[in-house]
């Protein structure tokens, strides 16, 4: 995987969230995409549904790329995820609060598309910023 191609895939992935338009996923995800959360349906449709859920619950949703590392069949993206919670997020009722958290996704590339990812998300930071746990 070369960096230019990896950046194009990431641009589509980010646009899906930032524009709230899951059609961008058709340009970066393998048809049999595998998400690490077993509650997310396998394939592009599962990720489309995940994007729609986040877009519906977060006003001014922004997923910003901070670093991109490309190595063989892996693409590592360090990102910042931010917005204002207006709907239920991870079981947390709407708070109206703004948040900004870091996350890292490691994507496996197959046939030139993201086929799977593993993630590390600052869930504790998110819960604290949304008022679900004390600071």
C-alpha cells in the first residue's frame, strides 16, 4: 500500500463521518468489511449504519486525521473525534455537551480497500466529557 492510495482511502473514510454521508464508504471499504465491535453488522452496510448512528447523535461531528502511518498492508490513523452530543451515545443520554477525544484505528488493507480495523478510543474521556462519570 502506498501513502497516496492510503490517504485517498482515509479521505473517504473521514468524509463519511464529517459529511454524515455513508456513501463515501463505498470508495474505501472492502465489501466484506469487519468491524471489531460484534454489534456492528459485517460488511459495508454495518459501517453505513454506524456512521448514520454517530451522525444522528453528534452535532458538528468532526473526525480529524492527526497522523497517518502506512506499512505494508496496514494503515494506522491517529485521529481526533469531536462534536456536541445531541442524541444517545454508547448508552449515555443526550447531554448537549461538547467533547473532543483521541482515537487510533489500525486498518488492514485487502484488495486495495480497508477490510478490517482495530481501534483504541478514549472512552473514559468521552464518558467524563459527557458527564456520565465524574471528572
